[in-house]
C-alpha cells in the first residue's frame, strides 16, 4: 500500500505491467493529479530509460517492453485527464511503414525511442497507403509524420506520401521525417521531406530539433 | 579440390528437427504473400490460401515435390558466353557485396554515384580472387524507377564476370533481362550470366515485388537466389535455432513459388543473416551469431541439395581498420569451411551499407588465403616424402632439393601486395606502409595500369540501346556513360 511515483517509475523501468498498472490506478484513486502521474511517473520513467539507453545501459528489448507498459498505463490515465478537461502534454507523432513495405522493426524502434523523450506516438503499422497517411494527418493533426522504408524498392513511396499530403493541402501542417536503410539525406531533400534520420537515436534528436517534445520533453 | 573438413554447427538429427519445425510452420501457420497473382497460383497448385488475409499454408507434400525439382547445381557463364563457374557442390566462390548506398572515401562515406560503381567494378574485375561481381552500389544520379537496371548496365559494360543482382520493382526484372539479352544475344536463359536476388521480409512475409520477381524470374529462366534475413530477437526468435527455422520456412516457401511456376528452375538457397545488437538496435552481419546462422542455414540448403549463398567475409566497421580485417577474415573463413557456394561480401563495410575500393583489395587477399585453406593438406606418398626424409636424415637442407622445387608452388599461397611479409628493414626502406596504404596503392595501380575489360563496340551499342529503351519508358533523358 501507499504507492509512490517512485514505485510507478520503477515498474515502468522494469517493464512490470502488472505492478505499473496497479500503481497507476492506486495513485489516481489516492487523488494524485493525473497530470502528475503522467509527467512525474510515466514520462519521467521513459526519460530515465532514454538516458540509460544513451549510456549503453539499457537493451532495446527492454526499451520496447517499457514503452508498451507506458502505453498501457497512459490509457488508464488518459480518461481521467480528459474528464478534468486536460490534454496530454506530449506532442503527437504519427509513424508508419510505407505502402508495399512489410518491415516494421525500424519503425517500432523509432516509436519506442520517441516515447522515451515524451512524444505521444500513433503507429499506423506497415504497408500504409499514402491516402491513409494523409487522412491521419488531417484527422489527428500530428506535429510530426515519420515515414519508414527499408527497401530500395519501396522508398519511392515516401515521395508518393509527400505528394499526397501536398495534394490534400496538408503539407504545411506537419513536419515529415523519413528513414530506413536505403534512405539518405539527399533523398529526403529530393522528395521534399523536412528531415532524415539514419537510426532511432538520431530520429529522436531530429524530432526534438524539429518540433520539441512538448510537456516533459527536453 | 576441397580437403579441409567441413564446418558443421547442426548435427544430422538437428537438421531433421529444423526441417520438421519449418514444415509445421509452413503447413499450419503459413507465410504472408502480398501479391494476388501468387496467391491464385499457389492455390491452384494445392496450397491452402486465404485470399483475404494473404496467408498461404503450404502442405509438406508440395514442399517435398518442389525440392525434388531443384537442380543441385548449375553453371554460370561470363559475358562472353563461356562457362565461368558452377554453383553447387562443395565449390566456394567469392562475390562482392551488393546493395550499398554509400561509397567509402578515406574515413568518410558519401552517397554513391555512377563513376564509383564503374571504379568498383573495374577493380573487382581485375582481382582474380573475386569470382562474381555484384551490382555493388546504387548510382545516385539514376531515378529510383530504373536504378536497378542502371546498376546492371554499369556492371555489364565494365566486367565480363558473372553477376549477382536484383530488381527494385516488378518491371525492373524484365528491364534488366533486356540488358542481359543485349549482351548475350538473347541467350540469357540458356547461358545465365546473372543471379537475381529475391528477399523475403522477416518473418515469413513476401512483398508483391519479391513475389513477382520470383515468379517472373523463374518463368524467364533466370537463376533466383532467396536472401532471407533472420534477425534474432527482433524479427525472428532470439534463439538461433528458432531463427534457422524461420529462415528455412521462408526459403522453402520461395522454392515452392518458383518451382511451381517452372519445375527445374535454377535456385540458390541464400541468406543475409544478421545479429541484432540490443544495445544499439543495429544489425551486425559479421557478428558471431550471424556467422553461426549463416553456417546453419547453409547446412539446411545443402541438406535439401540446393546451391547455397550467404553474406560473409565482410565487416560492420565504418572504415578499413583492424576490426574490418578481423571480422572479414573470421566470417569469411567460417562460411568457406561450411562450403557455402557463394560468399558475398567483398568490399563491404558498415552493415553492407558502404562499399570500399580499398576493402575490396584487402578482401581479395582474404579470399585467396581462404581458398588455400580449403585445399587443406595434400597427403600422398610423394607429399609425405618419407623416403626423402629418411635419406637426407637429420639437419638436411631442403632448399636445394628438387622435391622442394617441384612442390613449393602448389603447396604455398603467395598473398598479393596488400599483405606485408617483408623483414622490418626492407619494410621501413619501402616506406613503412600499413595495409590500408598498400590497398590504396593496389587499387590505384589497377585503375591506372590494368586495361578495362569493356564490352566490344558492337555489343556496347546494343547494351546502350537496351538501356535507352528503359530510360525512354521512364522519362529519363540522360545518364552518365550511356551513349545519347
């Protein structure tokens, strides 16, 4: 009994979903502000995990597991937050792997890492059509759109998505970040993306540079 | 002839266990194919297909039938139509790496361009230890829609060696075949010059492009190589055994797709196994886990009687340094001892993302040493030389013996100029260079003094015409080296 924010952070860091969810519910029931649970509990733990990753002390499998527990706890906090007329603090990033490409590992890693610095991440999955990306931008109004393509065969699709955004009059509303093994900074410039990242840590850096994390982010 | 005993990491019983597990995965879980034509085709051949989900469950009987239809080896020809090598059995051939997007310059890498590929091809062509020239880098100048075809154009124009390549789109394959037909006089299917890679997306998925390339390649008589890329802990189980099961199931599904299109299609059981470093989220191809996976997968391919391929003899270092030498020699030796038929990796750095001229020259030295290793120790009454040893007795001078003159060449491997074997004084007098500097000299010498083995004017014109047709179809006005 008497769960503390420290307990919650510890549960997130060890990816203990049962303990983290129990801790989240107990803190809310005890009257702790949902914003405090979110920022000083959940987000703070992910930031700590990000710092550990950068020091080489965390393994990717642990970051991914913690990010999932973070998401589950966030889903518990969110309704309480909304009931009080408050919104989540983190800036929204929509990510996805482009049409024709079935690889989603790199994108998943980027998603997990973005969460470690306080971004809110909506993952559209893989083989995502340009129309779906455009619709998500129109409906969710993210600050940042991340397009992943692992194959030389599918990187063309990144260009198609950017053109679809332009055609829908949405291009100016969102920053576009592209990545994937065959993608280069030159390609990003050629297709009119805002930025390119070579790997997940760089994606985090670039995302922070482009839009800032908002909320508790750096 | 191969004498050194083969490296095995799976026992026969374990091979059977992997086989059973892969059959179970294929029959009960199945693979996902994002290509309606392949789904219809496989359904007609007896696979259980759910057209809505794209899931294909393949019965063991269909797998066994398809395996029986595979040739155990096939000949690859050079650009001049001569048989260059056989892929299969215990023969080991070294190929350059493929699909890099960067070109190494000193300690830095930059996006690769057409002239870089031409230099790489010319150097790979001149290095006798390199048996196949892959389309090593993409040329940044080329529009993405024909970058695959243009890569092949530059290789065919500058080297007669057999090629490992691959298409980036469905149309890329027939486009590339038109280039091959131009230089072989339409004999591409009879005397194949190039192998086409088709990569599943781990785990157990085939994109529309890969599936189309397999079907179209098999139908056109082009050799197809499946390059499965297990990534333990990320896209396949963290266990190496589980990753081999995924690799095997993916590759078997490719075999079924190809052999049901054209029984007897020439196929290669390939792979690009990687490790997955949980500290950085990177995929080292020269990790010891990748090497174990490469050997295990090759054992599976050999068990099924197919020619084999793996990425090995390469490095994840970002420059040509001690790590590059260590990783290249280690993984190349292991793959060769496993008798993987095609070892692709020469010149590669940085997770095969970067290609280096100097590394190519160093890796050729490694390939030469490894081929000597495979020849092992030749034992016969003459090589044992018992009579000679007895006659000459203790303290003998073998340097002056005819026996020595007779055997020393065949017994010794003499490395090329990149490896130093001078005594210290001589080494100092000649500038005290390191391996990188000597590799650079080797490359410069080749580029300056070796005549390029370019295509004859008549076929060069035909190749240019074929490339032109592809460019016209894609709205591309001009590309370096392609005659207007």
